[in-house]
C-alpha cells in the first residue's frame, strides 16, 4: 500500500471514530455576510463591506503592492514559472495571487 493511500485510510479512520472532524464545505460570501449581519450590521451593509474589501485587495494586488493584515495574514502576488514541455518549449511565467496566514491566525 502506498504512503498516500495509507494516509488517506488513516484520516478516514480518524474521522469515522470521531477523533478528527470531517472536512466541511468552504464558507461562501453569503454565509460570511449572514455571520457579519449578526454583529450589528444589516445583511446589505455586510455584503457591501465584503465587496469593498475584495475590491481594495484586488486593486492593490494588480498594482503589485502586497496587503498586510495584522494577526490575519498577507496577500501578495508571486511569479510562477512553468517548466518547458513538449507543446511549449520555452518556459512561461505568470502572476499568481498568494495568501499566507499569520502565525497568530492558527493559534487563536
């Protein structure tokens, strides 16, 4: 049995016995707005705040400027180089957005 298969089987066993929580679906923008609306904002205000945050992060990353959020993480743009292959003999490069969580992000 390969290492990857052994790892998958052991994770499934831990989930089955309740020692590890099953992976859940990702939180959507609507669910985030609902959660924020319970904290003193209306649903429309929360949606506008989320849209404004995303818009400003995108604008900053397009200009090449990273975004640092204390005790949350960093948004940045990195250059990813693809290796030459049979169909494209020259290496190609592209910009990729990256999020790196802060150390305190996982500890709280």
